[in-house]
C-alpha cells in the first residue's frame, strides 16, 4: 500500500491509503520526491468543472476513479527508482503520475532526468511539454512579432521559448502586475496592456474569455492566434465581429494530448517529454515555482492554492 491524494468532492480532497499498483518484470517502483500542481487543469478537476463530454479524453495517464469524484488526478511526479531494471535503479525520473508517495509503473512510463537537472525543478516538465507543443502548432519564425497573453506557467514557458528564436519581438502580457517580477527574471518584455495590432503570432493562455478577446485584438493582418487555454465547462464568448474577418485571422487550438500531425512520423510523446526535461536546465526557471507544501498537507493547501492563489504559479509538493 501507498498513500495518494484524492479529490473527493467540490473543493475537497483527502490523502488516503492506495494500492501501489501491480508490478511485473518490466515495471519499476518509484518513491516520489516531488510533484507539481497544475493550477489550470487541476483547479477544474478540484472544483468538479470537467464537462461530462470530456470525462474520457481528460483522463490522466495513471488516473484512478472517474470524474467528477472521487478521482486520483495529476501528471507531474518526480521520484527515485528504488526497484526495477538495473539501468534505472537509483535514477531520478519523471512520470505522468498523480500525487502519490510510492507507485509501480512500466519502465517505459518514466523518463530519466538529465544529471544536471535538479529534481525539484523537474516538476515543470509537463508544463514545458505543453509549451513545446503549443509552439509546434504555432510555428513561429525568425523575426516574428509575438504576443503571449496570460502568464501562468504555460504562458511564461511559451513566451520564454519564443524569445529564444533569433530576431523575435516577444511581449508577455498579463493583467496581474505581479507577473512582472517573474517575467523580468526570465528576460521577457512585460506589459499589462498593449495597443499594437501588428503581431504575426498571438498565443493565448490566460484561461479567460477576456484574454482571448485581447489576443484577437493584437493580431495583425493575416496573423495566427493559437488558443492554448482550456475552459472546462465554462461557456466563452469569442468576439468574431470587428476586424476578425477583414484581417483574415486564423484561430486554431493546441492541446498537448496530440503531437502536430506533421511531426508524428518522427516524434513520439516520449521524445517530446525528453526534450522538455532537457530545456529545463536553466536556473532562471526556478522563478516559476512560487510555493511548496508537504504531501500530508495537500487537502488544506490545495484549497488555498487552487481557489485564492492569484499569485501562485507552480505549487510544488514534497514527500
């Protein structure tokens, strides 16, 4: 047996005894060191806002239970392999696993961390993977004028990656002025508003309908707007009047569950996750981890982090 965090009702959770899982000759036993709370998706799960139509598509890889409740959910676990194949024994690994202290998974479900990546920072891997996928879908080019609207963890990582493309002008926007400090730490140009509508590419990641309206307003003639937010069961009004048609804008969605079709012949999900881990080897990214709680305190901590944590980015759980 192990212990795992379960969402038991709207805004409620508990740490409960849970089976470790069925082991096999090809499985590894992982002792968790850290896990990360994905504030966007896990907030929707925690408050019971996953629409019934998405119950199956929104299942995490090793989820137990069914939406809405009770459900064991999460996908950012970092741990140490304590039993299994010799090549992984004693290695620190990342796994798309819920918040659980000890678990058994097939060895192909874990990816070893680069030796120079701190385990505590590796909880950002799933968010980095989402940012990579968003940029694959957005296809930015050298010299592009890019705006990223909404500076949660995914928005910040997306803006940071885009800013590393030669010649790009990247503006990172959020209505919360408290995001300026972390944007500065990542070397990003921060703004709470922007009146320029000459952007080649606009990426929206705020999770708010008002943010999508801002993104559309920032797009220049024939520009692309990539929607990375997921709204759960919220109805969102999209302003497709005004200049939307005259500017011939393209609005497309991006979702990390699928790799861009043009890359699928060459890239697997495991390849993409390995890339995400390698890109986390930058000390500046520690600025995205804004709090930490002990695993046993999760039932109380998540109520605050997922409900009132306006200034929270990645909240880390230590075991």
